[in-house]
């Protein structure tokens, strides 16, 4: 089981733990002793900033009517695909940061 030291039941999560719900169970992982939470928060914020920057570039391109009118369909589709991928990543990183902020 992924090198678990202990498995137990508890009524509440300890400080520095993240939680996730699977079916009717809540899994609590005490991560504060495993990773540097401040460094991980900083890493996530930096990645969120990068993703927002990339999304802003794509949105600028896609809002330019001249670009959209003249670009080949493959390029437009590529930009839409990239935008969707960046938005999905942004959602994942934002959710991870929210969990760490609550930890």
C-alpha cells in the first residue's frame, strides 16, 4: 500500500494534512512532515502564474479577428486545444493550491 506506515480512523484532520473524498470515505494524508509546504505553495503559485500568462497570450490571439480570419483552420484548432489543456492544468494546480492552503 504505497509504503504506508499506518492506517487509522480519526474524527478530524491534523494540521498540515490534505483531504480527498472517495465514495463514502475521506482520505487524510499528513503531508507536512513529508514536503516543505511553503516551497510547494510557491511552486504551485509560480505554475499558476505561468499558465495564466499562456492563457492570456492565447486569448489575445483568439480575440484578434484578423488572426482568426487569416489563420489556417489547423492553427485555430491548435490554439483552442492548447487553451483547453492550459485551462485544465490551471484548474488542477488551483485545486492543489487550495488544498495546501487549507492544510
